[in-house]
């Protein structure tokens, strides 16, 4: 059974809030990438990705995030991730992507 996935994007005063829910996998990574490419073109300086409700990520999902990071820096945006849980956090550590992304525990830390 395919797990649900959703992306909620909101423009805040000085950043863009992106809330990921469910499973970011091969089925959903293309949709995620497409939605995020528009976001990168916005006038906000920061993109904050909330992963508190992301229950799973696979290599395709990680690839989509790496692609987003590349597009963000090309557009002079800073990408920050926060709220990684359990197995998602473990995958970032195993792949050493925790050294590539700016990762925080809370939104307050990510905004600081």
C-alpha cells in the first residue's frame, strides 16, 4: 500500500515554510521536486523544511532534497531542515547528509 505524502508550502515574512508529511519516496519525490522548484524562485531568503511529520525517506527522497539544496544555493537561498525523527534522522546520519544540510532540532533554532 502506498503511504500518503503531502507538502504544505507557506510564505512567511522572511522565509518559506515547507511542511513534509508521510513518506518521501520514489513515488512522491518527483511531485516534491516540482513543487519545490517554484519555491526556490521566491523572493524569500530562507527555506525552512519541517520534517517533524515525515515518517520515511528513501534514496529518491534524499536525491530530491539534494537537488533542492543545489537549486537553493544557485538562487542564493539558504535551506534549513528541522525536526528529523527516528529512522529519518538515522538515514541522514548513515548517508552523511547530516554534514551536507543545515539541520536543527526546532524551528526556533532553524530561524536563529
